[in-house]
C-alpha cells in the first residue's frame, strides 16, 4: 500500500510521441501531475487532445516515450508489460464510454472478473459482486447477459466492475458519452458516491461540462500540455 | 472453472455451426490418417500373424534356390541327427464354400509338434494319423469351420491354381489362446504328401523348419552342421527374414498412402487456422477489454490455445471413431490392392492398435494447436485500447501480402533445393511437396488481391455495383477469404496433381502394354496375386495347348522367386523369340549386344524398378542362389517394366534350365497362324483343355483390358483419399463463409437498411463465394501441375523407380476448375441464405 503522505498518482515530465510515416508527432509533452488519494479530478480537452493517451499511460496500458509514471509506491515506467498488467488488475479500475462489458459473461460475472483476476476466492467474489450490484440497483439482473440491459444499466454495471476489486485509482474515459443527460447524471452520481465512500482516487476524461461541478480539480489538455484551473465553485466558496 | 474459461466456453457454444464444422474438419483429417494407418496395420498384422503361426517355434529354415527344395534334403538332415526338423509345403487356395482364400500348409504330423503344438498333432492327440497321412484330408480352425457351417467328415472343395481338389475335413484345430485362434482362422492344414499332390510338386518341399539352440557357440556349431549337410542351392536363413522381406515389399506403397492421408489433415489445419483466426478477430474488442481489465498477454494466449485444444480433442476423438469406421471399409480395398500387387493376404478383421489411435489423437491435437498458434499470437497483440477495427488489420495484411508472397517463394524454393540434396529419399520428396504447398499458401493472399482487382471491372460490367462490391469484398476481407481460398486451392491442386499423375501413369502403362503384349493369345493359371503370378500350368495342359491347330508359335514364361545377394528376387525366364527385343524395350544397354548375351549364358536383364531398388545396372553382376549353388550373372541391360514395383530379373529359359531343376511354366504366349482367327483359336484351346486345369485363356485385348482394370482398382484408395481431402476443403470454405457472414452482419444490415433487397444481398454473396471458388480453381492449376510433376518424376521414381511420361489431360483441368467453383458456390448457399433473411434491425444492433 502506498504511503498516505505521498501523492497517489505522480506523473513526472511525461512525453508520448507517435511515429506517423517519417514524422514523429508528440501527443503529450512534458506533462507533470500529482493526484492525491480521494481526489475527484476531471480531465478536459478536445477530441484528439491526448486524454485517452494520458489515461493509458497512467494505467500502464501504454508506456511513455519519456518521463515517469508513479502510482503510490510503484514506478510503472520501468515495469514490463506483464508487470504493468498485473499492477493494473490489482490497483486500477476502468469505466469506458462504450461500457465494454464482456458479452460472454453475465452481469454478475462481469463484476466478479476483476476480483477473480486479482486472486480472490470465488465465494468472496460472489458476495462482493452481489453487494455492488445491489448498490448500483441491479441486484436482480446478476444472471443476465449484458445485451439484455439498457445503456445506462450497462454503464452502472461497468461502474460496479471498476470498483469491485477496491482499486486505488478509477479511470473513466467519457463515461457519459453514450448516455442521455439524465442517465449520464445518474451514473456520475453513482460513480462519485462510490469513490467518495471508498476514498478512491477518480480521474474522469470528458468534454461534458456537466461533470465539472462534482470535481475537486479540473485539468485541461491542450496542445499536448496540461493546465490546471481551479473550479469556480471552489473560488466562489459555494 | 474460472470466469475467463467460462467466457471462452460461452463463445464456443454461441457459435455452434462454426465450431461444429471445425471439429468436423479435424475429425475427417484425423479419420483419414487413422483409417489408412489401421488398414495398413491390419493388413500387415494379418500377414505377420499368419507368417508367425506357420513359422511357429522355428528359428531357422532351409529353402531351395528357386523356391522348391528336394525332399531328399530333409531325409539327409534327419539322418545327420539334426532334429527337431519339420518339412513344409505351402501355398494358397480358395475354399469354394464362403469364397475365402486360405493358406494351405502341408506338415509332417510326426515331426511337427515341437514347432506348431497348437495344431494338435503331438502326443496325446486324438487325430487319426493314419487317415491324415494317407488320404486327402485336412484340418481347419474350429471357429472357421463353425462360421462356414462345416463339420468333421465334410468334403471341402479347394481351388488351387485352376484345379479343384476335394479334401475331407478330418479334424478341427482349437488353440488355447485367442491370438493363435485368430491366426489359424485362415489356415488349411494337410499332410505334406497331400500338399505335394495339391500343388503338383511331388518330391519337393517349400522349406524345412529347424529349431536351433539359443544364440551362442552351440547355435553356431549347430548351424555349421546343417550347412555341411545341405546340397548346392539349398540355403539356410533365419525364420524371421520372411516377414521382413514382406514388410520391405509394401514399404513404399504404405508410405505413399500415409503421405496422401496426411493431405486431408493439412487441409484440416487450414480450416482450424481459419476458425481460430476468425474467433480472435471477432473478439478483438472483447480481448482488448479483458486486457484493459488486467488480463495478461500470456493468459490471452493460453485462452485461445485452450479453445483450440478443446476443438482439437473433440475433433480428434470424433476422428478416431470415424477412422475406425472408415478403416473397416478401406481395409478390404487395401487388401485387394495388396493381393493384386504383392502377396496373398486375407484380412478378416480390423486390428485396432492403441498406438495408431494415440498417434491419430496426437496428430489431430498437435495439428490443431500448431494451426492455432498464429491466431493465438495475434490475440496477444490485440490493442488494449478498444478502438482498433479489423479494417486496420486488413489494410496491414494487404500491405504485407507481397512480402508473404516472397516468403512463400523462398519456402517453395527451399523445397526444390531439398530435392537436390538427396536423390533417393521419398521423405525428402514429400518434404519438397509440403514446402511447395506451404509456400504457395503464403503466396495466395497476394494472388487473391491481384486477381480480385483484375476481375473487378469485368464483374462491374456484368453485375453493376454488386459485381464490383463482390470483387472488392474478397480483398477487404482478405484475412478470411485468403485462408479459405488457400485451403480450397491446396485441396483442388492435390486433386489435379494426383489426377494428372494417375493419368500419366495410366497412359504410360497403356503404351507399355501395347508394346509388350505382342502375342495373340495368353494363357496362365488363375493366381491370387495378379501382378506376380507364380502359379504353374499343368504340363499336360501346356502340351495340349501347344498342339492346337492354328498355333504358329508358342513362348513360355516362368516366374519364380529366388534368393539373390540383394534379397528375394522375382525371376522371369523367357524363351526369346523374334519379337522379344520389341517386347522388352531397353532403358540401358544395347539390344544388339544384350539379347545374344542373355541367350548365350549366365547373363540377365533387370527391370527398371529392380535397377533402382537395388542400385544395379549394366556391367554389374548379380549373384543368384541356384540349384547349382550361388552363381554370378552379368547384367546386360535394364528394361522398362510397369508390372511390378518390386523389380524383376530376366533370363533366358535355356539359362534357367541350366541352373534350376524346375521345368514348370507360369504362362504361355501364342501367335496365331495367319489364316486362323484369334477367337476361333481361343475356342479350340478351351476345348482342348476342358476338364483339366482351369487356366485363363485370353486374347491380347482381353488381357490388356484386365490389366487396366486391375490398374484402376489399385488406385481406388487414392481416389477415395482425394475425395476426402476435397470434403475437408469444402467444409473449410463453408466455415470461412459462415465466419464472414457472422462478421459482416452489420455491413449487411447497413446494405439492407439502405435499400438492398434480400435477393440482391443473396446475389452479392453468391457472386462473391463463386469468385472465391474461381480464384481457387485458377490458382490450383499451376500448383496442381507442379504437384503432378513432383509426383511423377520424384515421388514415383523414388518410391518405385518408374519412368513415367507426364501427360496433362485437359478434362482434369476443366473438372478441377468446375469443382472449385461449384464447391465454393455450394458452401456459400447456407451463409448467404442466412444473411439475406436476417433482420437489418438486428444486424445493426450493438451487442
């Protein structure tokens, strides 16, 4: 477990470039960031600004061209692909725009999957999954396959799955992008309630301004660099 | 079961058709390999078992130079105190009842017990020895007698070399153990004197069995004593050499069948590769999600291989069952071919060996796993981000197609080099063939792109936008279509290759028969082995036939098996006539010098297969065991002969009679007088020998037709194997098209939503599958030609030593093209029907 006094996410001068033909294109340039335990942060930016790339680097899905990524006490930069994957399955939860539930597993099994991957006993995974599904209001749908659920319901399952193994960090990539306004708000409420209850760090990449009022911190990615703005509701004291 | 495995299992069960067809593909591949192996094993087991049974406990045998041994040798051995020893006269006969072939074994009941105690002739036996040794009586297995409804005292009618003999069943053999009971099922045991009468070989034996002391100085001393007693020409040999010789005879034949059976498995491997690639491609997004959730590359790799293993295990299990069923049909075909070509074998039951089944299962699962390795590898490379679409992969594949074609060219080139490394190895020949097949498979995606793009404008003109779409679709789904076309191409090419090879072979044999059958009438006793008839024409029959009015000339042929320094050798003794030089066309040596030398003295000609098999040629010397001791014969020529792949040595009748005591005749060829019609001569000949030995009297044309019928019969198994390989390829194309249909549901949904009618969708897809067939057909022609070339000039040459003339009949090529298109068209019907009738709303729905 990480030291409580150190930041949970520590990005140090991250750069990520891609080769496009003979040219190299920098998606991220010299990005540094510290996220504390329990922070609810929002990452804003236009399409193609590099939000997903940054999430991929933080989760260890991808590795940076330069700079370092540290989550808690673990420096992911020097880890192998397999080590990063093992770290991710123990300490990171994901919520995607298109839900990305596993179509060949039932709702309950989808929630149990991260627990099982982390090595939990089957009995414990069942109880935990049932409790989480209860929490997201889908306890009675545990045995159904994802294609029987509406978009909002699928995203609620995805939220439950992201939190099932009690990760240190939850990364959400446009979690409301495929949902209508009301459903999106309900999912956001659920997500923020759950991370608050469990003191989990949450980073949401979005261009939905409706997310902003819930955030502790708002980060902007523009031209490959990161800028932070203090949310208005904090400066105004509301 | 973990959730990952559960997810995997559900994926498999959600695609029952695809998975079922893949399992069937593996099953047929395994079944063919197992069936051929079981049939081969059963035939050789049957032979071994009967050979072992007849050999019994004998450690050594004394045999004569020309197959027959004076029975005085036996008396000499007994007089020298070399006991136990037992005389044997053996041959084959057909029992009228049940139309079964039996090995007829003549024994001396007083001397035989130490060798074959299970025959029940020893002390304490209830056999009436007096009757057995004096009258024409026989013993038969109790089980066989029961099956044929026979009892002691019944009279049996036995046909031997055209003569029917009556023998009385005087007792039944009931060995203690099951193995021996099975082994004696096809034995007809008679007294040695009875056997001499039945086979018309008074005063001679087939061999004498000996029981030497165990290895060591005692054995050496014993064998030295035996050799001292033996006259010139008689030879002492280990009793197990016979079985070894027989195994050698059919080695190349067995190997070729095995190689051909592997073809179905290779085509099956393409099918598995296709299915597994499809399953991976279709689940790229799902695998990407799993990877995002923390599933490692290794776990994904093992998951995909695990799925393949399940398909492999189920397919192989089913294949083993199918293989046993198929083998029970093939074994009789195989036994017939062996009887036609090599030796008499009666395979009454399939012997199912655990080793064969284990090999089949291992091969099935192994091939499946090997075929699934590339897709499993591909699965691990699935991007964790879930936005990568298959089109990216298709674009990459198209870009890489020329590179793969280059690799294919290298692999095929390596195959050609393999042929240069060794000039004899059949395995190297098949290795080269395999390299050519695999190399071509690598080139196919590139060729598919080229051909589809080439045909696109034409299809556009004929069928409008649907035509252009059909051609484009083959290219845009290259990862699916390429493999399906490759599987079909290889199966059809194999058909072309084997078809051209058989036609070339047939053409060569037809020409050869025309050349070598120059007499008007041919006479020979019926023989159980068509190509190696060593049966003897009764001397009275021969004399009467020679004297029939209208006969201008008669030439005899004697075929016997003798011992040579290189092993058992088929020897043919001919009476050289004026046309002999035309009949035996020389490949090496000059007719002007060879024939006078053969007529004059200890000189021989050898057939082309003999020259190849034993690596001998003009100028070499062959040492043959004769009744005058071992004798050197100079090889003066090598002649073309397609009658026996075992090879033949030819000498003149006068030389034969000089070195061998045998005066028998195996066949007679007659020239009709100019004024006599051949049909009338045949009728007169039949009348002249009526009531005597039942010999086959055939015109030149009839003999040629019979020969070609036997030739065609020996290729029946080959044809069956070709058809099975095509069946697997058909399933391959069906699987690929089903996979495409599933994968393109959404695309079809869009087309339907934008106004394409179900018949239009059907037309589009049918056109596409037919185009795939046509491409496979076109590509299979040059590949088939290359395969035929290798089969004719490399495999056949290395297996049997034959020089064949390659002929490419146009009908084989046209048939193959039609077959490819029809196979693809038929395979496309069901997926097309499904796709055309599916609801566009459902197809457009997200999962």
